[in-house]
C-alpha cells in the first residue's frame, strides 16, 4: 500500500527514538504538519506522520467505505517496519484507538493517546451526535458515508474546535476534511475493539475538557484501563494538535518523553 508519510528532521543532533503520529477520523497527516511535526523536530525528534489508506495523498480512496480498522492497523505496522528504529506512537481520536490495537500484538518504546476513542467503543458519542443532529446522522447511515457528520463548517467546529477558533483557520481546516470509512465506524461501535491490558511500556493519555466527542470521564477511563498517566487540558476542544493551546500539549508530551529517557 502506497502511503503518504510526512517527515520533519532536526537540524542538529536527533534523539535516537523517532515519533510516529497517527491521525483520527476525517483527518490526514496534514493535521500534524501545521504545529506538531516542526515543533517536535525543533526539539530534537525525527517526526513522522502518516495518512492512513484513503486519506490525504495515500492510496485506497475507492475502497474507503469498506476499509476496516484492521486495514488502518496494517498501515501503521507497514510504516513502523520502514523506520530505522521503533517509534514512540502518538495517536489522536480514532488514531488513538488504532494505537491501542497496535499495542495488543506489537511493542513500542512508549505511546501517547490524544483525545482517544475509548476501548469500550463510540456508542455514547454516536448517540450524542444522533440527538444533536438527527438529519446529518440519518444521512450518514442512509449513504454509508460519515462525511455528513462534519459536512458543514458549523458541524466541524462543534466536533473538533473551540468556539473562539478564528474563522480563517476553520475555513482552511474544513477544506482538508474528508469522508471516513463506514466499516471502521462499525468496528469502533463494537465489532473490533481493543482488549486493554496493563502495559509494560509507558503510556500517557491526554484529553480536553471542552471535547464534545470524548468527554474527560471517558479519557480517564481509558487511562485507567491501561494503568496509564492521564491529564485533562482546560479550555481545549477535541483537535488538541490544532487548538490554540497546542504548544502546552506538545510541551507536556516532550517533558514526559524526557522523564522516560526517550
């Protein structure tokens, strides 16, 4: 599978352990390119972001609707195998769930989950969306397309961003959002969920207190399921890598990696 991989390297000496960023539903590698990739490279980490199949510039658009979580997992496995050393994995939202699936049968130096989909699935989130936007939810199910869920700037903002996000940024992000796999959605409902276990490797779970997708209590429950550290950031919405406070999130990850000797 030909996958888009965006890489930023430090200008000077790099830490030995690279980082691989895994995006969530409706996104692509672009969501890491604006802030996180250059920032982590500036701080000495070789930083990679992939676009999962059928996202960004990766192959597979024609089969997006039928793509399963296991296919996205295979993409992560493929990219990791191409790197010189096993990376720290950073997954956002659905990407956080994919990282959880990866760790069921693969090792990593460490993992960071940003506003992750919980291992118990997305039924609570789905019910909230259905109550708030019944017509968009109905259209998504009738067409087997998840795009209607975020298919207007106002819907996208409610799902991912704070109310004070500048309009020009919202417009830019909206043009880069895309459809998401309906089969992957069914997997996240319950067909293919991870099996949490106490991990030998370190994990950090970060959430946002204004997140309308995964509430802080779900983030805390995810951390508890893995015996991981957890922190909730105030005044921040779901897209923690694009929100105004992104640097505080990045700095927390950097300080944690240094604590772990990575």
